[in-house]
C-alpha cells in the first residue's frame, strides 16, 4: 500500500480492512501497528487521485465518485475502530491518522451529506467512545487517557473549522454545531483519576473561543430575530455559558455594551418617571 503501490478501486476496501487488522493485532511490536496506520492514512492520496481522474469519465463520473466517497467513509470508519485501542501509542496515532484523512480529503469530491455522516458515524462516535472508556475503564487497561482526550478534542475543533463554511448553509448545521458544543461540555466535566482534567479545562475554552471568533467573522453567528423557534444564537450561548461563561463578552463585547446601554436607559427612564 506504500505510495499507492498495488492499490486499486477494486481492492481498496479489502486492503484497508487488512491494514486495520494489522493495526489492532497484538502480535509483534507496536511499531507494526503504527506502520499499518500510516499506510491507511497515506491511502487518502490514492482516493484523491482517483477522484481527479474520475472527472474525465463522462457519464460514469458521478457513479465513480460515489464509490470513492464510500471508500473514504470505510477508511475513516476503520481508523475510528483503532482509535479506541487499549495501547496508548496506537490509539493516539490512530486519531492523528484519522485527522489526516479528514483534513486531507479536499481532493475528494465529498458531498455535504458525506461530511455529516463522518461527524455522526466517526468523529462524534470516537469522542463518545473515548469518553466512556476514560470514565469506565481502569487506568491499567487504558493508560493516559487524558492525553488521548486532548488529541480527540483538537481533532474535533480542527475538522469543524475547516468545514465550517461548507456546512454552515445546511439546514442541519444547528444540530451539528450543538453536537460539537455538547461534546465540549462533556469533556469539560470528565474526571480522570477521580478529578477534572486541568489540561482539558484550559484547552476547551481556548478552542471554543477560536471557533466562535471564526463564526463571528464569517457572519455565521450573529444575533438575529427568529420567529417560531430557538435561534442559533440563543442555543449557542446556552451551551457556551456552561463551558466558559466569560466567552460571550470576550467574543461579542458590543453585545455587552448594548445591554449596558439598554439597562442604563431603563434606569434613567425610571428616574424620570419617578420625578
């Protein structure tokens, strides 16, 4: 599989499955598992090349692209399985390999629905499984889960930001965004060795602030009136205030000054009425 040698659309899924089994195998040194993960991650280059070639296929192009999208989904799902390995080095490398395949998928003609699938079936699933393992498994079986949770949270933030512009126009974007916020909130509360993780407590507000600033700059997060439903704005701060209450005034200082002005004018009106 190195540099795409011997890989073809016909045998791709079988090769990925074989590499996953090597990665999960306890036979041999950890290096063998890591190498298998590298081969899996490197295969995304082949998918991008096949996707480019498929554009010249005329009427068959979309059918071929659909097949490549399915292969990519099988790849990230395979990496997801290894991301909860008991061995610290293997699971951490699997998560970074997964990030490579998600971030490096630009050359593949992935549809918004493919990305939504990848969040539900892979990214959110990995974060949920890791959280469960961190809370329920013994430290002897799963060593240094704190480090793994940090890597997973960085993956979530990086991939979400990269896809933000593309996904923000979808009707299901609000649900996706709430899914991101929900995981951040849970990770803030997770206890490692009986106490909350200081590193996660530092990292998550930082990642969240950066995300909010980007959403503000792109005009995705703005105070708009909505009729007949909760707005993205209101739902966002409902969750953010549970994570880092100071972020709203840090990211939107103008809103704070507006509220101060309103309350100030209200006091003045009250005084005038009383006079």
